[in-house]
C-alpha cells in the first residue's frame, strides 16, 4: 500500500522500476540539442503512411517497440497499458493498440499525459492488478496543427509566445524486477485555472499548476529543491518556465539551479526558430526517454522530480471565451546502484 | 493486493464500497422508462447556460452534488476523481473541476468511460493512494450531435441502426467504509477492432469487444451467466445487444435471461422514436446510478456484472476510411447484507 505524504504526494510501497524506455522523433527533433539521443528518427513527415494521423500511430508503435526491445520484453509480457495523445478522441493511441489484446486505459491529460499514464501504470502495479505495465504518449506537428490551429498550408503567423508541437513519441515500461531506475512515487495533480485565455500562451497558462504541484510535493515530503538533482516540467516553454522561477522565488523557493523544462531542452531556440519552445504530449515523453532516464541510469542524476503539464481547453471552449484549465502530474524517479 | 483470476479479471483485496451515487437527466430521459428514477431532471436543454457545453458541465456538477449528498460527503472529503466525456479534449470534465482542488485523472474511453473511471477510482483505493474517490461521466445530445455529426438545425436523417446520445450525467463515490454495495472487482478490457466502418452502427462495432470481455470474465472467474442476477452492457442498443446474444449462443453461452443493455433500458423505443436506443457515456452512467445501484441496495439483485462499451473512432478517422476500434471495461458489483 502506497504511503501518502499529504493530499497529493505518495510513495509506492512496492519497488517499481523502469524496465525500459523508447522513443522516436522527427527531423526537427533530430536537429535539436537532444537529436543524437533518440532511438530512431523518422525522416518522412508522413512516416511513409497515407495520412498524418497514421504517421502518429506509427510513432507510438515505434516508441513502444524501442521500449520493449530495451526492456528485453515483448508486448505479450505486458499486462496493462496507459496511453494518450492530443487528437480528438485520442485516436493515435486507440489505433496504436487496435490489433493488440493488451488491457488498455485511454487517458486525456493534454501535454500532462506522459506523467499521468506512468502514474496510472504504476498505480496498477501497486494495486496488484499487473506486474508489468507500459505508458506512452505521442504528438505530431502536422496532426496537432491542423486540429488545434490551421492546416500547415494556410501558413498562419505564430506569435513569439507560441510553442511548436513536437513530432515524437515516448514509451516507458514498468516492472517490479530490479533495474537501475526506480519510480519512488508521485502525485496526481488538480486542475488549476489561472484565467489565461490566450491559446498562444499555453506555457503561461500551465505554469501556476506546475509550480503548485512542485511546491505541494516539496512541502508534503518535507524536501527542498536542492534535495533533487533536477526538477523538470513538461513543456512550459520560455514564458511558462520563467513564470515558474519567478513565482517560485516569490514563494520563497529558489528553483533556478535545479530546474529545467522539456520544452526548452528539445529545440535550439536560437537556431531553430521555435518561438517559446516545444510542446505537445510527445515533448515530455521524448525528453523523459532520451535525456532524463539515461542520465538516471548513468547515475549522473540520482533523484529527479519530473512533471508533465497540460492545458485542458479545446478549440471550441476557447472560441466560446473560456479560460484555460491546466493540470500537472508528477513522477519521482531515483537512480539506484 | 488485488487477486488476479487471469489476464483480464481481478478481485480487489480491500473491501471497496459504493458510498453514494447521483445522476441527472434531460427531458427525453425523463420520458423514458427510467424517468422516475433520476435524482434530478433538467427541463432546459441549455440548463440555463449560454452554451450547450456549459450545460454539459452543469450536468456533471449536478450529478456529483447528488452523489455527494447521498454519500453524506462534501467534495473536500474526496481524494481523487476519474472523469471523462465525449467532447474533444474532454472539456466537460476539465471545466467541471476547474475550481476544485481535487486530484484529477482525465480519461477517454468514449462510452466505456463510466466503468473505466470507476475501475480507476477503485484501483487508486486498492493501491492506498486514496480512501475516498469518485468517478463520473456525462453526455449531452446537443454537444455530441454537433461535434460528431451535424448541428441539430441541419435536421440530418438518421438510419434505424443509429443511436440517440443520452443527455445525462452519473457519478459514483467509492469508499472503504461499509455500505450495502461492494465493488468486488472487474476487468480493464483490450481494444478490439471488428472491422465495422459504419458510424451509424456503433452498437454492432462495439458488441464483439463487450462479448469478449464478458466471456473472458466468466472463464477466468470460473462462473456462468446464471451465477449473476444480471449482466449489463453500456449502450450497444438493439443491434449490438442482439449481436452479443447471438454470438454468445454460438460460443455456448445462453445469456438471454441474464442480460440487459443500458441503451435499451433508457428509452421507450416504441414511443420515443429513438432508433436503435441510447448511447453516449452518460447512458451507462445514468442507468448505473438510477437503476442498477438502487436494485443492488434493495437486494433485488446481489451479483451484477456491469460493462460500459466504447467506440474509439473520431469523425476524422472515419472520414479517412478507418474502421472502429472498440473497447469494454467491466465492474463486478455485489449487494451485501
């Protein structure tokens, strides 16, 4: 039975390990600072498929194959998967598992889904419902852009606060068998609506939800930022990340030297013209599986808080004048000898 | 730790009870056979709100209030909620909890979401992450129709195999405190794509997934249909329900006298012109909370399998010629003295 530290944070009683991880990125992700760390790169925007949506399904399936290979497992060894994506009705995930017989939990947490699905997959292990589970998410610039904004052919102008949807997928395999990275615990976050209505500033909208969960976790577990090698947020980008640092400082927490944001890590903003940084639920999934987990495995880091953050509006709710409800979920990772 | 009976089915080790339930319906649901069983009825299609989407948020909040009242609890007593709906980016659920500070798990399982969210809420209790949790879903004829098909004003013709999206919400509160209905266990289902491409026959598309999970559950728990007072599916409607019975018989299981479908229970198909029956993730939520749980409380039924079933396509995937991936999730309910 998990040990609760407070309203949000808990540690798993079982030793739950990251048995494997995998990812795949696109050309723009290859050109970014983490490009050399990806398991595979799809050079073709369509991944050789007829539609961009089929391409995103291909990304998920590739990330899962790469994760299973690293774990030395097959899909038949898994007992449950939690998955999600940004597309209406989460079709990337549903179609990825249409031919599997794997118990499937469909999740929608926008860009918060990678931490959410990993928590769900771990909670199932803690509850004894499964021994080996998987979590994965994806996003694709082409599918997201035409659904949330405009078809690419439209050539719409993007303001500097806008973020670029990452074309990538990341998958994680959890198991109770000992391996070098342990999922110590985490926190399911609550929705926080800070009143932001600008969909071109999702980082600013999500930052308060991310900061609140970081501070709740620190307070409830009686830890300080310096107790962690790194605290990462999913895809707040330049504006959201600076809001986290500024508001954190006002609350008495100097995060500066222990904080990174996946949306700022994935692209070279000087060279790549990516505005405020990367976004999409493939962003935190890709950074987790290409950058964070390998650092933990190599014991460069031993204690990490990883948050994914989601903006839960829809194009329709925005057109109706609604503000953006945001959420964050947190996983606590430990490198072990 | 849950006891697994096989690949899909499990029983919770903890005694997890239904502490309360609540619902709300619309006018067409009031006119149906279960009309008198609802906690509240919204006479206004807009529920007094400016948009249909805000109306659906109002339905969720009303169902939750009714459930909390029946449980004698407030939202502050809850530690986690799992919620979902049919709208793009699940906005009904996200906006329902925008002002709460309740840890929130966003789910997308189409019409399978009520059983899914209840399993998720129970799994969190089994894992020790929470003591009191909630699950809820909603659908609204107006919001679903304009998103999935056409605005109502278009007056599109519907074929006889089409189902009518239920305007309703249902919520369930789970707790470890003793009460007359216990959640014995359940099963997270896998995606099954039977190759159906007709979005006006979702019942037919979902039926094989529902039947497979029923038979898996029976086989894994070494039980027979007659061991249960009732086996219910979410919203297969007339075509899907007859597929379940026919295919079940071919597999050697005579379900006939122990089987009902929520989509057939909620409307009077002779009087109400509802084609193949009700659908939408409010359908199984409303029938569960107005009809099934009260029967268990009164001990008219003591042992019930309740499945919600979901069709995981999107309007875009259908336009792209894809078939409909389907899923079912199962909860096993017991009336106790």
